[in-house]
């Protein structure tokens, strides 16, 4: 069970970071447009990338034993950078989410944008394939449990974000809400980096 919980915790912490994809899902939820399909496509894409990362790393680590340590420290460095970026964003950001600017899009066009946000974003490969893949090697023989936990986190997060957006309509109209969220993200990323380095 701890492999599943570890996968869930890491997956949820990584996906919590506000980026173009999450902002897009949040905006679709606020506008109540194609919410189910947007959430499903994002979560399924994450699941496929996580599966590729965990499957590939299980094989590669057996062939190249040094790769696990290299990816572990590389992942920690990436998380430290990501956390620092979140703290900087909290200091300097004055962004608000204003769904009234968005024009309605047909389903296929919306899904096209959604896929672009997902598959053309280099961070998604670092998070899912590289980082989750490398951490999964610490759970020898239980990599798929770890992956299942991370995939579950993606599905829960995207559907909660998409359908829960209506509850956040007033909250994210204020810049302070984004700043608080960025601080939470920064702390989470640094905590995961410390676990990787000390674990």
C-alpha cells in the first residue's frame, strides 16, 4: 500500500503546480464548457506518460544501474528549481483568472488545445516520464502499484479541478489566491526534493 500512497502523493504534488494545462482546465470548468472531455483527455494523457515512465525505467535501471541515482539527483534538482520558480511567481505575480475573456469553442477545437497544452509541454515529460519514472525504481517489484497511485491522483485532480472550478470562481478573481497557491506549490516541491535527496 505504501507504494500506491507514495505514487499518489508524488503525482498529486506534481500535478498541483499551476501551469498552462491546469489553468486551461480551470478556465473550462469556470466557463462550464466540455468539462468532462477536457478532464478525461488530460488524465488519460498523464496515465499513458506515467505508464511509459515507470515501464521504461524498470527496464533501464536493470540495464544501467547508475541511471537510478543520476535521475534521482536530477529529479531533485528539477524540483528545487520548480519550487524556487513558484516562490518567485508568488512574489511577482499579479495574475487573475478571468473566464469572461474566453470565446466558446467547439469540442474538437477545445480538445486540440487541450492536447497541445499536454503533449507539447516539456514539463509534462519531466514530471511524468522522468521524475515519476525514476522515483518508481525505489519500489522494486511494486512499480505498477506506484504508477497506479500516480495515475489515480491525475484522474482525481483533473476531475476535481474541472468540476470544482465553479466553487473557485470568486477566489481566483483575486491575485492573492494565486500567490498563496504558488507558495504552497513551492513548499511541496522542496519537500519532495528533500525526500529524494535523503531517501
